[in-house]
C-alpha cells in the first residue's frame, strides 16, 4: 500500500470557510430542513449523520450547487475550490484513468488543454506565443509539472496499480471506478471537500489510507458515511439532521452518540441534582478525551474536545429500533463442528479445508478477499447449498436464525407487512406481532404497506423482526449492516455485544467487527486461518499479515 502523498499548490493563503445562511429545502409539501445557519471552517472534518431519508446527501448537493435551495444562501471564500466525490460511475468512460483524476482540478486541466492545443497549431503566431507564456506561468504557479506524478501517487494510494493509469475508465470494474473517482475528488488539494459514502467498496487498507490522508487535510471536509469507525477516525465535528433541523456538535460520532445518550438519561432522571449532572458530564468529557489522546488520530483531531462546554451536550431525539435477540433455550456444549469443508464457484476455489470447532459463546467474524466465500459458507451451513467436500454437524440444542445477503426472494409477493410477518410466527395475535413491528420503528399504518415496495432499509428491518421471532441461540448474519442507517447499526451492534448465544457473521463494518467478534476466521482458496483474538489485533499483526498472503 502506498504511503499518503501531499499535493502542493502555491497560492496566497486566506481564511477558508463555508457559510450557510437561513437555508431551506423543500420537496413538494415536505420540508426537508429549514432555517439552517452554520459555518464550516478549515482544518475541521464534519460528519453528517441522520436517519435514512433525513436529507444528508441532499445537504451535500446544496453545498455543491447540484441542488438549489428554496431559500437562503451558501457562500465560500472567493477563488476557493470545492471538490465533490462524483456518484456517476459512467461519466468518464471515454477518458483515461489518469486524465479522469487530473480533470478533478478543472482550472489546471483547462490550462493543460489550452497549452496542448496551442502547441499543436501549425501556424503558431506571436500572439499564440504570448498566450502560451501566460499559460506556462499559471501552470508553473499551480505546480502543474508535478500534477501527473501527484495524481499517480493518489491512484496508487487508493489501490489502482500503475498499469491501469493509462487504461480507459470503461475498462475498469465498478470497485476500481469508485477508487478513481475518489482520487479525482482528492486531487489538487481542494479547499472544500464533499464526500458522500467515500468508503463504499473500499478494502480495509484503502480505508486506512483515506483516514490518514484526511487526518492531515488542511481544508474543510464534509462527509456522509455509515462507517462509524471511519467517522470516528476523521471527524472533529458532527452535524445531526433530525426532524428537519441541523444541529452542530463538537466531537466525532462516538462522542455524539455516547454524550447524547448520557444527556437523555440525565433528562429522564428528575431526582438527580444539577450539580451532580454537571460533574457526571465533566467526567464523561475527561474520560473520552483521554481515550482520544491514546488513539492514532492526528494532533488536529485530538483537539476536537478542547473548547467543549457541558452546555454543548444535548439529549438526542433520535429513535433507535429495539433490536433484541433472546435465546429461548441455552445452548449445550456442542455448537458446530466443521471438518475439511471446501467450496468452489464456477471452477474457482472459494475456500479450502475449513476445520472449525465453535465454542459456546463464540462470536466469529468470517473474512475473505472474495465476499462470495462467506455467503457460500453460510448457505452451506443453513442447507441452502452443497459443499464440494467435507462435513459439518450442529449440536442438538442449537437453533439458528439466518440473515442472508440477498433477501429479495422473501419480498417477491403481494403481502402487506403484517401478513408477511405472520408467516414466521407461531403466535399470530395482532398485538403481539405489532409489538415487533413497533420495535423496528414501523407505525400502525406501515403495517398495511406492501412488502414488495419497501426500501432496502425497511426490508432489512422486516428481516430482523423475523429473526427476533425465532428466539434462536445461534445467529448467522451475512453482512447485516447493509442498507441500515446509523441508528439501526448502533442498536444491532449493542444487542449483539450483549447477546448470550453464538454469532457467525460477515461484515465490512470495522466497529461492528471489533466490538462483537472474539474470534477471526479468514477463508482462502488455499487454506483458512482461525485466530482467537480481536479484529484490531488481527489486522495489525505482521506475522498474521504474512500468513494471510499465503492463503490466497
């Protein structure tokens, strides 16, 4: 993995900021937010959070000019450049990878094109010479002679190998395009950077590279992400969009979540004196600041709580789903025995010779460079697919609940939510079932909605309700945070930590894995790895890194 690079563009340094004044956005009769007044300053990274549909992406589009506000103004310092992570993966198909990145700095790119056009002229005039000299001067001031090498370093840092730099974008796969577009957004060291889900389709090493890059970024960053570990690593502030209002808080996502929960608990505790509440909040800030200082965050990020007052800590009005898995019976000593299990797909080995004895209480995350390996394993263990070879045996006391990666088959019907959930319950009383839907934040009216028209997040919440009805003592979860908002992810995560049964799962959520798993199993086409350790220790161990390379 390439080290982070630093793009240098010579210019007069002035104070950079984004000012938002009395902003309002409305779609039809629905007011997404109104009376938004905020200032975003350089050296800070602002994490934009909110439930699905709250308007996170719309807010970034307003800042970039892609959407027009119904009311209010957005300003940035004159001459300052804003860069946006492009979402259209097919917009640059006819350009090379390197040119796509260079185009991210439109001023520099236009100068390069003008220069090339002038020097290509057969009748190069004196006026052309004067213009060329002016362009060369501007080009040099912008460090243009190093632009291609800087762009190449960004691409390498993001995992795009040098042999791909001069290929057309049309020749790249979807995951590679995502990385190129991210390099395009970062190129030229913009003053203001807007990133909407930048970690999607990035592997662990690349996410780490991006965290380090943003940690030293001197401009203003606004980012929307469902990756809590990423938000915690890069953000100095949190912008919460809730019930049409935007509130700005000091600190990263974890600080916002934990402090807002503490403030809410205090609000509900009428008996506790104001002085006691103040001391409790001050102690919380002290403990959190100590944890931050021990982290690998840069100095600028460590200062995020220096100016925080306890008055800035407010209770959240955010609603969290009631995800509660309760085993009906305690598991015995025999959970799951896997012997020499192998599986291939279309002639390609997914994993080979998996031997695993699951202990009581184990919460195991399965990893692989090929995500199809985990899906295949879970399908085999739930009897939806046959292995190439090997055997597995479940303990007699084990009951399982399975959350598949693809749940589309469950919703290909004309049932409403209530009738759909009734299929999976032995108790079909309406009040009983509505209690499960209520836990998953479905209203009484929502119960009449057809399941086939539900959003991805709503379908996931239905599947979770279905799983809760099972009262299983072993959960099998294939990428459970897909389509879920931060509130649902947090609630899911909290319950799995407390869950008394076994958990077998796959995930790309760093925080989810680190806080849930006590055991790591990595599936490779040559062999498998089984380690009883935390995720952070697993990915930072140099000996294990060498071992991991050997199984692919």
